[in-house]
C-alpha cells in the first residue's frame, strides 16, 4: 500500500490520523513508528494512591486530636462516609458554609 501524504503531513497506517511533518518518527495518538520500528511497551506509571506517602508526626498528632474531639474512630469513620456521600470535601465545605450562614 502506498503511503498517503499531504503537503507537510503523513497519515498513520494504524489510526489514520494525519501527523504534521514529513520527517515525523511516531504518531502522537497511537505511537506508531514510521521508520519501521515499533515502540516498546513500557510498564504503566503507578497510580497516585500507590505512591509511598510520608506521614509526619504533626499529622499523626492532629488526627489523634480530631479522633478525641469527634468521639472515637467509629464516629470519624461515619463522618468520612458522610463526606463521601455528599460528594467530596469541597462540597462538604460548601454545605457547611451555607448552613453556618443561615
């Protein structure tokens, strides 16, 4: 099959996308290599939750104090569940601000 070309562009045989530059080495959408070499598949990057988190002593103290003020871990878990049901921390904050203004 002959290469399809436009002036200053070339078409990817995999996804049919037009790529700027006649000397382009790879398609930005599907990473097809135009010079005949296929790109190696790399391992996916770790998700933010999988990254190691460092916890400071001050953070531990703050959480312990919050648990004491709220009345235990069960109540804290109920509060976190409520925040999740509302739709996140931002929505919970907006809701609390609206309730305090009234």
